[in-house]
């Protein structure tokens, strides 16, 4: 996986772009790098562009990532994550992750979009 991210401080947003095949460990390592970045702030939302990457994850992989997300400190505050995907196996994995996540967490809202515009609109809303 190749990835990059930047902070849009005016929107309180982390913008993440990924390409290639994504493993659970690579995703966890990326989140750790972002959290360790001095620009990271409590309550930041994120936009993850997954259009050019592949998440061909098993249920075990999805559950491993969900477990990691649940282990993140509650002091990060309420936040939203928007995933943008163009379909296929990546979109299916994202839908499964979101469905499993919603069974347990209220502090982090996650939605899947097919366009960045719609994702940013949701992230900017009070929803």
C-alpha cells in the first residue's frame, strides 16, 4: 500500500489517500502515524479516499481492524470518518466494517460515499 495524508486545519479534517492492496497492519500503522503527528487534534474528522486501493479483507481482518479502532482513546472525542470508494471488493469490505462498527460505537460515525464532494458535505454538517 502507498498512502499519504494531510491536515486541513480550517475544516478540522485529515485527508487520507491510499493506493494498492491494503493490509490490516498497514492501515493500523497509518492511523498510528497520523495520531502521532503533531498536527493531529482531538475531534478531527477524516476523509479516506479508497478509490485507488483494494481492501480484499476477510471477516477476521475486518474484526481485527474494528478491535483496534475500539482501542483508540475515548479522549479523541466525537468524530466522523468518511470513506470514498468506487465499488467492488473494497466497497464490500468497507460496508461490512461499518455495519460491524455501528453495533458497538457511538463516538465515531462512519459513512461510505461514492464521491468526495458528498463525503466532505457530510463531514462539514452537524449530523
